[in-house]
C-alpha cells in the first residue's frame, strides 16, 4: 500500500476535521472525531493544569473593574497581529511557489516536504510585506515585530494556521510550520504588553507557551509523521523586536512529554 505523501497529509490539516460540540460538556467546548472520541482544547488543558499561584494571579486580575475591557483589547490586538503574519506567510508561500515552479527549482527534501530555494522565499516574503494591508494603530507595533522576525528568519513556508489533534485527548490550531534559518520549526505567535517574560522554564508563563508548542508537535507527528527540528515562541511587543524563546530538538521532545503529563492530570481531575 502506497503511503500518503507527507506534504499531502500536511495540506489536509488546513481543514478542521473534528465536530465541534458546545452543549455536551458544562465545562466548555469539546470536539469529537468520526469515531466518537472526545478532545479538549490545548489551551483549556493548560489553563486547568496551571500552577495555583498563576490561577490566583489571574483571578485577582479578573476582579479589576477594567479587566473585561483590557481582555477584549488584548484579544483584538492579538488577532490583528496574527492575521497580519498569516497574510504575509500565505502570500509569500504562494509567490515562492509560483516562482520556483516557473524556474523549475522546486525540491522535495529528505523530510518529505517541498521547498523553494531560501533566496526565493526571502524575496517572496519581502514582496508580501510590501503589499500587506495596513494594521490598525492599536496593533501596529505588535504586527511590525512579527513581520520583521518573519523577514529576518523564515527560509521556507510549509503550513499556516493548521489544526491538529492527538489521542491523549487534546486538539488545537498551530500558527506556523516553516524553516527558520534552515531548521524545520513549529512556531507559535503571542503578544504581550506586559514586562518581558523570563527566558527559562522557571517562569510559568513561558512554561505554558512551551507546553503548548509541545502539544502541537505531538499532534503534527501523530497525523503526518513529521517531526520538527525546533520550536519557537515569538512574543510580539508594543514596540521593538519580539521576545523569542527558541527550542532545540531535545527541548521540543521535553515539551511534548510535559504536555502529556499535564494532559493525564487534566483528565484525572476532570469531573465526570
């Protein structure tokens, strides 16, 4: 039996294949596959298994009179910045593909993924940036940070905004899979107006972000057999360059294991 090409499997993740269920679980939205298996969102699992002091800090913040407005503003700002990065990557990928096909230089790598030469991808992304719509003022600094990082570091675009799930019971949507300075990397975009996040596993915020990347890596591997070389959490700021936490191959394997452990704990503590 001929196995599906990894590129085709990856392309299939662009369409969400799980059925959304907003009514069966009083705790929130769940997803089901065609065999009736249940999946909870990656972010829900991470939120429920966060350290107590982090939950308490969130509860104190939600008690503030302006919390609702601040949350809505942050969500809108993050969405605008994400959409800007998505536009650039998708248009850049299309321009790179057209040019590489025209020149006959499109190649399939040893990992089963197709690539245009890095110089063509960089040229395509630069053109996509020049043609990208303007971003609203409230999110312009965040979008500019992500845009600059993409232009400086991305050497191939494989998938943008794709959905994954895993038998551990988790499902979610990953922001970007591409080559970052030549390494196959799973990338998650974040935005934050707060102080810089400590670049270590000791900071629970970055630990959550790292676990989230591990969760997406697990889903990607399960559905396509694609194993990434690296991960990146790119946190856009109001101004200046984004804060970036790069993860090597072994850190990614550790992130996967961390998420699996939190997923087990989540389902053990989940009310029936």
